[in-house]
C-alpha cells in the first residue's frame, strides 16, 4: 500500500469497488490512472526552474487548459524529452529517468508496458508485438490511446471490463509502487496567524517540515509541498489543512476560473485562473535591463541603463541615497524598498548617474543586474522578460560583462569568480546593483550569498517591493509630496496637446486619490486627458490591470494575518487605532500572535500608512485610496471574507476616526466604544464574550480598566471582587485620565457598600499615603477607620490584631507628619488610634493636647474618661 495519501485513498476505493461491482472497479482503475498521471506531472513540474523563458509557467499554462488526459501526457513528455528538460533541477533526474530509461524483459517498467500493450492488442488497437526493449513512458502513450478508445469514444461490455481489469490493475499498481517521487516527504502547509506553520503530512511523516512549526522567517503560501533539497510547491494540486480531499486541475478554463476535480469523491470546484492568463510567448526585454557591455563615464565603468522617463527631483530621498551609497566605511548592503511604480529604479538611475560624474565618485565600476518582469509604461503595465533571476544567471552575466581570460580554462566556476569579486574586485571598488530583487528565485538564499561575500569598499544595492532581510541598511521610498506631484503633473501636461489638456483644478483630486504614487498620477492624468473627464476616482476604480501590477505580487507575499488586516482596513472608511486591531485579533486567537509586527509588515509593504497622535503617542493606520480599491477586490473573492466581515463588527462599534479624534487622544473614542458595547450587554454571557477585547484595550490604555470596573458594577449583582481587581489594575499603571485619589475613593466607597471592611481599612491607608494627601483628608480617614473597626465588632467580623496594628500605625505615622498643625479634632482621632493599638500613654497625651486646645471637646474627654491602663488590644 502506498504511503502517499491521495493515491492510497484511491487504492482503497479500488479495493471496495473490486468487491462490489466489476464495471465500477474498471472505472475506478481508469480514474486512478488519470489521477496518477496528473499528480506525477505536476510534481515533476515543481522541479522546473523559474527561468526568464518561463518554462514552468508554460507547462502550467497548458495544464489548466487541458481538457483531456492526452494533453497532460504531452506536457509530461515535454519535461522528459523536450526543451523544458534543460530547466529541470538536477536533483529531479533520478525520479524522472525511471520513465525514460530503456528497459528489457524482467524489469518492472517493461512489465507495466506489457500489461497495457496486451489490453490494447485484445481490443485490436495494437497489431505489433512489444519489442525486446521499451521505456516506461510508453505506458503513458498507450494509456492515452486506451482511455480515448474506451471512456472517450467507446463503450465496453461488462465482460470486457472484467477481462481488462486484471491487466490494468497489475499495470497501475506496479507503477504506483515504483514511483519514487511519491516516497519523498509531502505535506500541506498552512501559516497560522501566529507565524507558525501547521504541517499536515500527505506522505510518510518525517521531520523535514518540523522546523516550520516554530516561529521562523520562512514565507510559504498555503498549499501542497514536496521536499527534496528544499521545499517545492506543487501547483495545480489542491487540498486543505484537514486533508479532507484532494483536487487537481481538470480543464474547463473560463474567463475567471478553471475546474479542479477530486477523483476520490468525484466533487469539483472552481479555482482562480488569474495566475495563468499571461501569454506563453517570449516577452520583450525590460527598458531597465542593464546594457550588454560596460561603458565608461568619466573614470567609471558601468552598464547602467538610461532613464527614459520624466524625472522629478526628490531632494531628501536623493540626498539620503547619495550619502549611503558614497559612504565608504559602512553599510555594504543597502536596500531601497517601496511599492511597485513608486519610483525606486528611476530615482536610483538618476542618483548613480550623478555619482558617476562626480570627481569624488568612490567607485571604479557599477554593475547593473535587472530581474524586472513588468514595465510600468504610460499605456499601462506590460510584461517583460526577467533578464536575471538566479544566482547562476547573475554570475554568468558578470563574467560576460568583465570577460576574464580564465573563463575559457577548464574547471572555471562563474559563481566562484563572481563571489571573489564581491569580496575584492581587481577592477576596483565596485557597486553591484540588483534591481527588482522581489522576482529573484530563492531571494533569501541569494541575499545570504551576497551578504556572505561582499566586503567594503565594495557595496551591494538592492531595489525591492518587499524587504525581508535583516542585515542591510534600509531606505524606504514613499509617495511624492504635494510639490513634487505638482511638478510631475505639470511636466506631463506640457507633453499633451492644448485641446482636452487636464486643468489644474483636478490636480488636488488626482493627488489625494493616488496618495502621491507617481505611476498612478501619470496614469490618471493621461486617462483624464484621453477621456476628457474630471473624475479620476472613477478611472482608478476601473484599472484592474494597473492595480494587479502594482500590488499583486506584494499581496501574495503577505502573511495570512497581514492579508486579513489589510482587507479589513480596505473595507473601512477611516483611520483605525492600532490598539483596536490588536484587540480584535488577540482576543480571538487561540495561539500567541504578534499583531504589531504584522502592522509593521503592512507598513513596510506600503499597503498602509501610520500617523501617531501627539496627545498620547497612540498609533493609527489607514489604507490609501488606491491601495484600498485593490484590497476590496481581493476581499470579494477571498476565503477570509466571512472572517473579515465579523472583524468589522468591532470597527463599526468603534466608529470612524478623523484627524480631530487623533488630536484628542484615544481614550474618548474607546469610552464611546465601551458605552455602545454596554448597550449590547444584557447577560453575564454577553459581558464575558466582549471582555477579552476590553482587557486587551486596557493593557494598552490603562484607564479602560476603570470603565470595565464600572461596567462590572452595572452587570453583576456580586460585582465587588471583579470591580476591585480592575480598579487595582488601573492603579498599577495609571495613565492620568482618572485621578489616582478618585479611584482609591471609589474603592473605599465600594468596599463600604459591600461591607468589605478589611479592604476598606487598607484603601483608607493607601489614599492617605498619596503625595498630595493633606491633614484634613488623613484626619478624616482616621475617623473613618475608627468607625470601621467599631462596625466590625458589631457585625462580628474578625480582624487579625497584628494586621490591624500595622495599618493603624501606618495611618498614625502619616498623621504625625502634620502634628504641628493638629486641632482638637485631629488630636482626638490620633488619640483613638493609639487607644486601638493599646498605647495608653500616647492616647492620653494627645487627648490632653486636644483638651488644651478645646477643653470642652467631646471626644478628647471620652478618652480621658477611660480608666487606664486597659486592654485595648481586643
């Protein structure tokens, strides 16, 4: 029995059908064979490299459109014998060669071909005998013929089904048994919101995926992976984290979807086809591809491409970038990050051109490597051929540009040569530029390679939409400011004919809707001109292709929680406090998650913007309009849609936030939120449902503990302990919204009402210990303490003598700080306190002192009337 679950399930179904019905058994053998061919094909495709010629994409492009098993076998043959073979990873060859190698009688490959050949002979479709040698691949061709003649264009009788089943079963089960690619570790990966992966093993369980179960920096999309010298995603084969079923591409390619079919359950679904809409023909070169040879500018060799676009000076960015590039003794790797079309490449080309023409240029050579696969042109985004996307390609290009004589020698290694020049180039100090690094294959490994070998004064500069690297110096490119955007729109307008030229009256709307994004500005201004319209917002909403080009790749690289938060914010209409986002997700997660890091991920990806309140230093985020359009489109088809809609409930309660709200601070908004929430809370169950959100908010804004405490008092009959707990949590870390004295007084009043006298004594001492406590308040608290102790005796509540003595002594000490200011009332109260701890001498002393002030003072006379000594300790 196979340990590969999708095949194992079909084998079990085959055994069940074998016992029940001969025709059903035959049909299941056919389904098993088709399923086997498809899974084998997509698994081998996972080893085809993502070369600039896009051979893997070409295979997938054909497979999603394949309506017959013959088309799948054609793709399989292409990977075994066609041009695609040269792009097949070397580690895959042993798993592929078993189908290509010539075999003779006695080997299992010969047997499986012989079995299917016999069936075809019996049907009259094969006239010649099987020769002394063959290849296992012949089985696939023969099965396609058999499938076409039976299920495709013919109908077999029950007897034929019985006759053919034996040979077909022997054939397919032997194939499954010997297909070694199914013996590799396979698993379905799902990234939890905590950043950890849930690994659902599809093959025999191994430890190859275990490292993903802890927190790590790896980023893998949900899906099925096999492991062989690294993880390889098996596209077009689908499952879920519970492995409840398996679906594989099954043709029926339509405008937006294609069919995926489960052979085991016979269920089908529709899958998104947006990844497979681009043509498979070779794309033109990018306009930012490096020149094919090194030229000379002043004393610097370079292949940097020319800038072909309108360029607007961005002074601060240029100054920062220029400074970091020319700094000789720091930052060997600089990362210029920002969203697509924000102007990273144009900015860099202009700064480098400026440096090359300076006398102080520290570089002898500047080498430009381009991995760009989309050019953002004035007519719209256009796919181009990514020139260099692998470490090997970079090294080969460097060798071509520098033309070393030793390159013709036997054993010459391009990667070794390039690595050595990263460290110490004989040409001179060199700047290595890698443009559009986000399209590089295995970015992390390539980055580690560069970081390992580059040494100052050489430098590496990377432009990328995403920045997942930790050992670099980052510079982030954001949208243009208003002045820069105005200059850009003026420059574009100058190139337009006078008729229909957009008026400056729409500049403001274009700027606000584009958020200063230069490419979006260019597109909107051009479309307003062509359509003679003053409504750029409507134009923006219709530009699906542009939105995909700008945001799709970055969105795909987001973590699951980042995608969920981004879609939530895209569907909202105002800025949102970060603590609200934290409360929503931390309160519902069963595992620890880092929401703040996820917000930072969105900030680094330029999907959201952040503003910090000067009032209370609270952070707020929002999604710029152009980004929100893309987010809403993603939400419409996202499996997370229902979850995002549930998340929105709290945002609706919280309400929209404007700039005035930010300036006032966060508390007043949360207070309104709590008041709205209180109206929804009817039962204790309702309260505990919302309590996790409130507690998380309170950990960020301590004054919320006070609101929770008051809410407790409104909801629960026995509220005391919980309300006390929440009041005390505020006092642990007060934020100044509620005066500390007021909270202690609330606790005193609450403990008095609930007859919690020991707590009341403690609270009286604490409020008396405050720095701003005066004689009047401390003296009043002494009176209250004496009354409490009397009331405890009446109610029969016991209090430990040592505990009582300790609290009374603390209060006496606080009173004595003001002894020079005592009036008769103060003397009587401290006298009573001394009497309560059995100190008759001090008790009488202060009674006498009080009577010296007022000889008729009632309470001082009461103390004097006692016969001393007495046992005051009871």
